[in-house]
C-alpha cells in the first residue's frame, strides 16, 4: 500500500476517479466498490471515504468526467453543423454512440440512481443539458418550451437506449436504435 504522503488529496481523488472509471468500463458497475478501487490505487478502502462520503460520491465524480466529455462532444457538434435540426440529429447520435461504445459508463451515468447533490455534479449535468436546450431553442416558441422539448428528446433517447441495453428493443422485429431515433426526430421536428 502506498503511504498517504505519496499523493496529494487532489492527486488521490483523480487517481480514484480514473481507476474507478476503468473498473466500470472493464467489469461493469457492480465492480465499483471501495475495496476494488482501493486495491487498484494501492490504498485502503478507508482512504476512499476520506475523499468521498460514500461510493455514490465516487460514482458521481466518475459521471462528471463522462458528462464533461459528452459536453465537449456536443460543443463540437454545435460548432460543426449549421442548422439546429442537424445539430440535434448529431447530438442524438452521439448519445447513442456513448451507449453503444461505453455501455457500462452509460449505465452508471443514466441508469444508476445518484442522489448526490453537489455543485460539481449539477454543473456537469448543465454543461450537457443546457447545450441541448440551446440547440432546440431556435425551433421553439420560448426557452421554457425548449427546455421541456429537450427533456422529451432526452427521455426518448434514454428509453430506446435502455430497451436496447436490456435486449428488449427488438422483441418482435429488429429495428436499430438509429432508425427509431431518426423517425422520432422527423416527427418531433416537423410538428
């Protein structure tokens, strides 16, 4: 085990988040335990509880990293596409891409209850959601409608991804999540 003085608190926090994220990626959300993360970073489980109130606090910190990466993706999409409709299509595809390429991180982010109410977590959520609202805003009558529409789009994406993740999307006939989202957006944007 490493000694406490081997790392600053900030370095140790970053190490725990990085190792925890790697564990989730490779072994799934059930691997995110104090014992597993502590072993991976070479400290005792008690050290983690000096950094985070509980394992949910670590999960929230991991989610902040994922949210900030997604926010950067959305920023690039909004910069690289001319119309709000095209931007929204690409944002939806990026959401599907996370679910497909990083299924365990997606589960931790969107399918695992997190009750932590931290400023950092709230800011990370808003870095994503506010951009979606701003993308939809030119297509709506006002900001409140845009916010509600963003929630509808998000909920639809989430529902399709959740059914896909659980193997229940194609119970009868096979339809890709991409096709379903494209159909939804066509109807949603042309109302």
